[in-house]
C-alpha cells in the first residue's frame, strides 16, 4: 500500500509521517485491496475555528472500494486519529460484508442428516 501525504498551510511534526504509516499499514489485516491512500492535512487560519482548526482527509484509491473519511480536531494527530477511526470502521464493514458465512439454520442441518 502506497501512502501519499499532502499538506495545505501546514507544517508537520517530524514523527507524524511514521505514525501515519504505522496506523495505515495496520489496516492491511482486513485483507481489502487498497493500492494507495491519500492523506490530506489542512490548517484553518480562522481563529474562530480554534477547536476544529486542523482537518485530515483520508481517501483510498485502487481496485478495491473507494473509502473517504475526515477528522477535524485541535491538532494534526488528534484529527488523524479521528479520521483513522472512521476509516477503520468502514473497512471493517466492507470486510464483514465480503466474508462467507454458513447461513443454514439448525433445522435444515438436522433434515440433511
């Protein structure tokens, strides 16, 4: 999985890229095909947006499903954590829908014996 980070009006911390790569690479456990994830970090200069001045948008691209999530918080890391939480929830839902389950009832199984 390839991770691209774009910033607008933002200066990132030194370890932010490592944190992003660690958390997004952990999404591979769901075995959903994602070729590229774009991480877009936006800073709002308006002082009235103080608590929501940092926004992170995650977008997946590739042969798999299109997944997009956003998070807005008081700093970059908190906004990223919020966006990753919704991103993981969407991936988990897609993974559970694609799983094959045995939907036979017990009554059908007894009649087959």
